[in-house]
């Protein structure tokens, strides 16, 4: 599985960004996909996830400001972020893992290289 993120960049506080993650290879018929982020000097944290049925979860930092979605036909994951703040500055990573039953296999098996988001 290969994951390639895009859509990062520099934005002013209060602005919006839409990140994309294109998956290729053996992407599994049922898989969870997620966005993580790592800010300078901090541990990587999960921000949003979505399973193959479209069920999504959000971590507190993005509640009310983020929307995760996926296009299964295009094997692409998205993260729409709005009202961005300087503390959203981080490298954002896409990840994928197969599902077993109704749960996502942890830890996530496959990772992208990340895309930088800078909010000033």
C-alpha cells in the first residue's frame, strides 16, 4: 500500500485547507483510514479517522473544525479543516489499516510521508 498526501501549505489563521491522500496498491476491501499530525517537539497524535462504512471519529483538536471523508472509488481520503489556528501547524500524515470485524487493526499498518501545514 502506498499513501501520498497533498494539499498542505501555508495559510493565515482563520483560513481553511483541504488535505488529500491517494492510496494505491492492495488497499483492502475493508479498511480504516485516518489523519494524524505531529507538531514540532510533540508526539504524533490522531486527528480524525473513517472506516469503510463511512463512520468517522474526531479528536478534540479538530472537533467542529474538521471534516474527514473518503471516496472509495478513487481510494482517496480527505480532510477539510477550517478556522485554522497556529497550533494546527504540523506535519499531517495519512494512514491506513485493515478492519477486523467492525474495528480498525491497531497500530495503523501503512503510512504516508506527510504534508506540512503551517498556520500563521
